[in-house]
C-alpha cells in the first residue's frame, strides 16, 4: 500500500502507527491531510480509533482500509466518522482513487455498499448478516472475545466496567441466540478466524 501511494507525485506518507495511541499522537504532531485507518488493531477496535480521531480532529478525512466484511463494517465506519471504506482485497486497484475521492470531500464506498445504504434509505431490507443487529460496542466486545480476551481485560481495553462488559456479553448471546458463554466464545473465535 505504501508503494502505491509513494508512486503518486502529489501524495506522501507522513507517518505510520501500529497502535491507536501512536496514531492519535501522530495525527497531533504531523497534521496530515488524510488518515488511513485499518480496523484490525492489536490494542483496540479500529472503529473506536475512527471515533477518537473524528472527535479529536473532526475536519480530518478518514479512509478505512479493512479486510472486514464491508456489509457489516462500512456503514459503522461511516457513522463513526470515516469518509470512506475500502476493502484490502480491492485496494490494489482502488486505493489511490479512494484517497483522491475522500480528499475531494466526497464519501467513498464500493458500489455494493452504496446500493445497500440507498436500499436502506428507500426502506428495502437487504439480506442481513446475523451480526447486523449488534451495536458497534457489541461488535467490539465480540471481536475481543474472539481474540481470547477475558471480561476484565475487555473492560480495561474499552475503559468500561466489568459489569458493562457482562451486560454486552449477555446481549450478544441473546441477539445471536447462543445458549451459553462457551457458545459465545466458540462463535466469536470462528468469526475472527473466518475474516
């Protein structure tokens, strides 16, 4: 991806970060024209980072680059403050175009995502992913469960109480019709492995 951007005479990478904390610091110190955010981060959810960046730098255009299912995550990323969403598998051909689109003040999504969003506005229900009924926070919790994190560690990562995480776990089980904690962990781990 870096090589694709570096080949463009009018684009330059001013920094790269491995964690959300580094990304927030880098945005403060380099004042970029655009930030490309991956949803797969070791320390926190990429959606959480998008929200943080949007809150701290509301005029900074954010382009999400992800391997995650766009039918589940693109709309969530846009709601969190992103101006575009591109799948990694389509990035070789479309990354530079997506960057230019977002830098021009437009919103970038695939045709599939655009049609789903417009269908939703028109009142048509698309084929729903079972996870579509989860809130953004529940998706974050499910992802961390799938990575093998304990309830206490998830609470620390998301800066909420253990009781809040237990409530999220309960809600996720109910929404996904999972009978117990073991089924939840199995579902979350399988979901993570399939991405």
